[in-house]
């Protein structure tokens, strides 16, 4: 044990990858004693940890033993679904604070259970298909990050899609849902004692198949066509993306803590693709701080530590637009990355994050974990922010061999 570390609250963070970078840095800057677990020894978030453990964030017995041995004061799982349940259950067993309990976490981390609960509550969502048929989406009910996820446009593609989902699933199961045509948005919010506080609503620009569902950018505020899609729908005016996300949180019993909700804006209104009881894994908290001045990472830490979380009733925008633009490297073994300093020097660029060290082998883009980095930018409006980010991205070169 590090000398004097007991004077600092000890936080166990499940994961030290790109999705956890912002929270880990915020915990470090707050002066917490940070213990991070990740099975990847080169995980970029380890740089912000006082202690690191090469343990999978999905290894519940291993994380439990570590939490007890380190006598942690709190656990948190930012940016990853399955460990949310692990953190909640371990916190319950150890009598530690946590924004949600194990039962709520079980609903939030299982796509099948979530679908059933939202259906009972009448929350709009893609229809589950008892008899899968194209066009549809096939997914593993207990995975995230596009693992086992396929869009099926022809019936002959179904067997392979089902096989991929079953292989990825922890329970060798799959679910098939209708393919909702329309733009995709993300609602980032926090709940405090059951009151839902929406923060940023961003357009989620995604890649084409076979990288179906992989975000290439989060852009704030939402584009006019997204707003128009809601307003021109046949649904009730109250059925906005924010309202539907709030109904989903209430249905799942998420009364405290951050939520990250992905929705498709179909012809008949917004539908919940999924809701997670955690921070978004695409640097959503950092975008929120640039856009609104709301420290979403700090709020997540408050919830995890059992401290009082305060959210202003309204937030005045600090910027006209903001975005997170993800970087994709060519296939091959990474030798070096050039141009990061030049990219950061571009106007409006807040941060350039590079995920992988030399020696990492990039394959084709199929999942979120295949991305190479991200650029976080602000601008006079959303298009200006996105243009600045793209200009900065043009300065970065991934040299592969």
C-alpha cells in the first residue's frame, strides 16, 4: 500500500481503455487513489492510475478479490456495459455506495431483459422478431461494442449472422429486431433521486456495414434533419428523444447516476436502441463539458463515492457546436503515429487522443474497439466543429507495416 494513501478515497475503475480515459483522468485530477483494472497491459488509461491490475474488467471473482484486498471505497464502470453489473453487485456485497443496485444493473446490461421491461412499460423500441427475417438486426443479448452484431438485408445472410451472435454471446443466445430506418441520436443525461436531467443530445454518425453501428462521430447539437424527423413523426409531440430516454430510465429503475441512451428516429418517432446506466464510451462526458460546462465525469464520481450530485436545472451552451471525431487507421502493424501536435494546433481542437502504441495490429473496422483515436473539437456551430476536426484529422498519419 502506498504511504498515506488511506487519507485519499480509494476508487476501483473497471477498465483502462479508451472508453475510460476521461473518467480516469478526472479521478486522478480529483486526488483520488485510483486503482484501474484491465487485461491489456498497454491500456492507455493506466497512466492515470496509482495502481494497475492486469485483470479483466469482466472477471467478477477477480475484481471482487481485488476490491477486498485493496479495501476500496467505491467502484465504477464507465464506458462499458457488462462491468456495470459487476461493480453494482460487488458494491452491494461490500456495503459500498453505488448509484444503482444489482437488480437494476441486471436490467441495464441485458438487452433481452431490457427489451422485456421497456415493452411492459410501453417505451418505444425496435420490435423483437419471433421469426427473424430480413431486413433486421441480429445481436448477442449480453454484449456491447458491436460484438456479435449484424445487419441482415437478405434472408440468406441470416444463418451467418445468427452464428456470429451466438458465438459472441455469453449464453449462446441471440435476438433479432426490426431494422429501424432513420438517423441515430444519443441522449446523455443524469438522474438524481428519480429526476431525469438531459444534457447533450448528439447526432451519432455511423459507419457502413460490415461496421454497422460503429460511431465515426458524435456531433452536437443535433442536426435540423434529426429535429425534423421527430417533429414530423406521427407520434405525440411529447415523444421526443429526450422524453423517450427519460421513460426508459424510469422503466429500468435508474433513479441515480448517468445514462447513455441510443435512439433511432424512425418515421413513427424515436425508438430506444439501448440504454446504459453509465457514461458513454465515446468521450461523451468531455463533449458535454465543452458544450455545456457540465462536468459529467465529476458527477459520475460523485455518484460512485456516495457524495451529493448537483445538476443545474438549465445549462447555457458554452459553444455553438462540438464534436468527437474518431480516427481509423489503415490495416497493418502500427510503426508510429505522426502529426498529433500539428492536429492539436488547429483552431478549435480541444484534444487529440491516440489509443494504440506502436506494435498494435489494426484490422478492418468492424467494432468500436477497432478505432485508432479521436479528436475532440468545438466550433461556431456543429458543422464548423466537425470541419475543424476533419481538418485536424488530415494532419495525422498512422504509419503501418
